[in-house]
C-alpha cells in the first residue's frame, strides 16, 4: 500500500471521527432544527449588517467623503463591525454543523 493511499485512509478515518465526536457533543444540546428555528438568528445577523452599513453611510455623508472620520465615529463603527462579524461567524458555524450532520434537522 502506498503512502498516499495510507494518508487518504487516515484522513477519511479522521474525518469520520471528527464528525462522530462533534455530533455526540453538539447534537444533544440543541433540538431538532427547522428553518423557522434559525430564522430569528438570521434576522438578528441581517439587522447587525444593516446597522453597520447604515452607520458607515451616515459617516460618509456627514463628511461628504472628504474628511477623515472622527475617533468617535471609528469607535462606533468598529463596535458595530465586531457585533456583525461575530454573528456572521456564529451563523456560519451553524451552517457547517448542519452541513456536516452534527445536528438533526427536520
């Protein structure tokens, strides 16, 4: 058996073990999911995106795009970005968990 074949077999076994461990760990803590269960999370993420974009738009229009934003504006924008990015990352983690069958779905 070649090294490449051994590597593929090990990677397949590793993938299966990762799936089994994640499913055994994650699946019991959440109910069987439906799209309606995920909708509030998706709406929250969309609102965070909208807030982030709205503030950038307001900052740009208040300066006519010519002046640098104030430190306060940057702090406000950074806080909104952090919320938005965290929610996007968490939503993507749900997508991955569903895709990899760590969670039961209806």
